[in-house]
C-alpha cells in the first residue's frame, strides 16, 4: 500500500510539473516567435533566450 501511495505521489508530482511549466510556454507563444529587438521584452523572455 505504501508503494502504491508513493507511485501515485510521483505521478501527481510529475503531472503538476508539466502543467505548471506549460503556462510560461503558452504565454510566450501568444506574443509570437518573431520580435524586433526594439520591442519590450516579456517577463519570460529569459527562459527562451538560448543563443542570446
């Protein structure tokens, strides 16, 4: 029973991480992928600034 509860907690933890990490991705996709340098950066731009 303890093993089953542990597996359920692990599934819940992984699911909540996926759901919470999808919010910044959705917010970034709304603003579009192509932006000019002169535009104001959004709050999550540092998460997606890979080569900058």
